[in-house]
C-alpha cells in the first residue's frame, strides 16, 4: 500500500515536471516531415531522457556527497526551481530551450540534445528523481521509482509519436488551459519540497519546536 502511494506521488510529480505536452510544439518544430524519421527521433529522445534520469536517480547521491551538498539543500533549491517553472507555465511562457532547438540541423543529434536533454530531462526532472530517490528506504521503493521513470518516459514517447494528432485535438485554447493547470500542480508540489527541506535547517539552527 505504501509503495502504491509512493508510486502515485512520484509519477504525478515527475510527469508534471517533465510536462511532455509542453514539449510537443518544440518537437513538432524539430521533427522531420517523414513519419518514420519522426518516430525514430521521438524514440531516441525518450531513451536519452530515460538514461539521464535513471543515472541521476541511482548515482545522484554520490554527486551530492562529492560536492558535500545535503539532500535538504537540494529540496530547497528544487522547490524554488519547481515554483519558478510552475509559475512560468501558469503565465503561459514557453520553454527557454525552444528557440535554440529550432536552429539545429541534424535530427539524430537533436533527438539527444536539446530534445532528450535538457528539454525532457531538464534540471527540474533531474532534481525531482534525486529528491524522490532520497525518500526511498528499501530496494523495493528504489525499484518502484525506476519503474515510475520508465512509465513517465513511456507516456512521453506516446505523446511525441502522436504529437500532431494531439495538438490538433487540443487546439491552442485546450493546450494553454492544460499547461496552466499543470503549472498550478507543480507550484503546489514545489511548496511541499521547499518546506520539507526547510525543516532540517530550522531544527539545525535551534528554531524548531
């Protein structure tokens, strides 16, 4: 039951941060006209993002230890970062990487970067998987998180493959409304992360109850 609750929370958190629907316009601008080439590009991008997120989920604590950074500091910074991203989504701002992505030429290279990393697996998503991994206590929980990452990337791959149909179905109004709702959810998650990290420093300063 606890694993199911953690899986649901992790899935919603990561899916909201990744925001594959927000990546669709960038993907459509970058993808080749040939449908088969577009599918290959979507597959390569999703796999690159999956590899990056899995790597940071498994080895992220080693990186933190190397730089002597605590998980609570990551929660604080992640909370601020998620709040800014969520606020931008709520205001209807487009991803900062979209303009740079349009200037690239090779589809295979674009699939890995900037589409896979950092458009799909961006700083927010990387911070999320590292924070979620820090909350796991058993190998089962760690396995659940890796399955969740695979699930989110599977959803992302599906949306990229059917990007043109989805964008036609949603239309500009539907896409904007959905983007704002996801931004609001992300801001609420950001507040939870921020205060979870803040508690440690408040106790450390002797200000806690």
